[in-house]
């Protein structure tokens, strides 16, 4: 049987060193403080407690190993009652580790996953749970639980039954966790009494282990999802750094992918594709406006826009009045361009009767 740690002695520790029970008490106080706080986990105060908690957990694990408290050749009933609580230290270390906000997130999450798995393996070794979280067994379990559809089955996604089972498993685990937490509160009130039966104390610690087993399984599910997302993001970042997708390329792709309207560039494209052929995006209206506006003469740019006149009828009337005055001024000054325009208009009216035009479909 592994060596037990006396709550009232220093075990194998010297007088100058902190005792393992005291270290665990400090760890538990920090855990409750962080877990019950309303403060953001990224705050300096919480991150300070997280860092302290990680250091204490690592210290406790070192002391547990030095004392050889646990062995692969024993069962839970062989472990001293006061030592059962130390089995949860790797899970608390995982909890603190996962709360870190500084450093590489992928590395942090991978560490937390390792600590949770260590805790789960330890619990399986001592018969607290029958769940095996090793990678190999996890893959085999997924293969075994994968639904086998009969040939020709239609209308059912191949993973639908597996998803339903996973959801049902999480619901059952949630209900079990709530019942465990309720039982833990009742036992905690009894444990606080000065004279407590050893069996009650033992039941409290084993219930505490079960509570952490359930929460660790939930955390491992979340960690697997996060690691998948982080790995995908890392690949995208690698492609950007290697120059496969530069910023200029991104801008060009984004600009081309949002072309709502199409205007052909030249007469050749009009003949080949026709006006507004949807398969050959060329200019957006914004681009067309910019290019056209740049070619205007300064006097043309100075006039009010059609949009302005549509929004302000008085502005439109003023513009018409100014145009009439300008026309009259040019006629009085015998402006060659204006005189030619007037003669051409008179000639056209002589050759075309009023009302003459397209009479198609007019009966």
C-alpha cells in the first residue's frame, strides 16, 4: 500500500517546507476564488491567481510523487481517506492552465488536455470511472459507436445517429453532474463538523472525484473542438506568411467577388459578349463613375449633379434657367458652335414632320 500523509505531520518534508495538506488547502482556496468570481478571467487579478495556482499544483504533484502516494497495483479502497483528495490535483492543474491568456493558445490548450487525460487515466486506474480517454481507445470507441446503416438506406445522414447519441450522453452527464454537486454540498456540511465519521469523509472525497470526472469529460470535448479550430487557423496563417495569399491578392479577390453590376470595357467585348454579359465582370458602377468623372472637363464637373437636382427641385429650376441664359448669350454673341447647332435643328425639323417616329405596334 502506498504511504499515507498524516494531516498533522510533515510526512517526509522537513520543518522548513510547507506540508502537502497545506499546499492542497491553498490550491483549493484559489480554485474556489477563481471559479466563483464575477471578474473577467483575463484580468490581472485572476491571471495572478491562475499563475499562483499552477505553481502550487506543480509543487503538490512533485510532493505526491516524492511520497509515492499512489500506485498502479492498488485500488481506491486501499488509499487512505485523507489522501483521496490528492487524486484531483492534475484536474485542477488543467483547470488553471486552460484559463491562461498569455502565451501560445494552442500550446496552452494542449497542456490542459494532457493534464485532464492524466487525471482521467488515474481515475480509471482506481476504478472511479470506466471511461478511457487514450487516443487509441477513443478512436476505437468512435468506430464502434458509428451507426451501421443497411444498404440502400436513404434520407438519413450517416452521422445523425452518432450525433444523437453524443447529445444524449451529454444530457445524461449534465443531469448526473447536477446530482453529484447537490450530494457534494450535503456531504460538505457534514465534513465541516469537528467529529466526523471516516466513512462520511471518504464518501465526500469520492463524490468530489466523480464531480471532476464529469467536468473533465466536458472540458476534453471543448478542448478537442478548440484545438481543431486553432489548427485550421494556424494553417491559414502559414499560407499567408509563405506568400500564397498576399494582402494585395486578398483585396483584388474581395473587390472582384462583389461586382453587382457589369459594364463592358470596349466595343469589342460588346460584340463578343453582348451588353452586360454576366459571365465577364468588368466594371462596377463605382469604377465606371470614377473613370468617367476623371475625363470630364473642369466646367462640366462644376455643374450640379443629376442626383442633387433630383433631391432639390429648386436647384433643377435654377440650373435650367442658367442653361437658357447661357444659350441666349451664345446666340447673341454669334457663337459658331451654337449657330451650327441651331441650323442643324432647323434643317431636321424641315425634313421630319411632328409626331413622326417609331410607329411599331401602334395599330
